[in-house]
C-alpha cells in the first residue's frame, strides 16, 4: 500500500513537471512513465488516463490537505481553492485549458449546494429547472470563472478575483432582474 502511494506520487510529480513545461495535450503517457521511472503498465495500473491522474492530484494535494469546512462561507471556501490553484498556477494553467478534474467540480458543487441551502435558495423559480439543474449551472459558472482566471497570462491575485467575481454576479443579477 505504501509503495503504491509512492509510485502514484512519483507519477504525479513527473506529470506536473511535464505539464508545467509543455502543453497538457502534448504530454504522453510514455513521457510521464519515463520521467517517473516507471513502466506504462505501472501508470495504467494506478490511473486510467491523464484526466484521472489530474483528478487524483487535486484530491491528494488539495482536498486531503485542506478539507471542506461546513462552517466556512462559500466565498471563503472558494478563496481557499483559488489560493491553492494560484500556488500551482503553472500546472493548473495547462490542465484547466483541457479538462477540469472531477473532484474540483464536485468540491465546487458541494460548496455551492451548502451555500444555496444555507440561504434557502432552491433555484426552482417555478419553471422547469430542477434544483439539481440549477446547481449544475452554478457550478459550471464558477468553474468557468476559475478556468478563465487561472489560464490568463497575468491573472490577478485570488482575493482580487473573488472581489471581481462577487461584483460580476451582483451586476449580472441586476441585469437579468425583470423590471416591472
């Protein structure tokens, strides 16, 4: 078990170095295996593909070190995620241009779901949209803001991003409020 974890960490480390110095799509499984000092079979024993590896990295490096706090506001929780992504920007800039780790999307969804419930927002609005669809839409919007932010060459710091995001949501909410 400990050896399997060490192998995964070697593969993850090699992948992060390769992706930070190249494009996600150009990094091959052979490149990763060679850099990690393992075989292709060893890679595939631990990970189905690069997306699964990206997902594992987010889980290991973020979710296990910075567990979700049910008492923390969505704003502070997302700020925590953005600070982590900023520290790992070279890697995540490439990853988020091509994919979104499933655990990242799930973490955002959990934060938003908790905050919507805390505020009594169901998202139903009397139409055909279900609360689940509303949550998916909200999660998608947050992920896209994060993706656009982290992939910018000169992105603002996480605190500034959250201020801009908050102002943007208020502005969009105002624009789409039906006038009587």
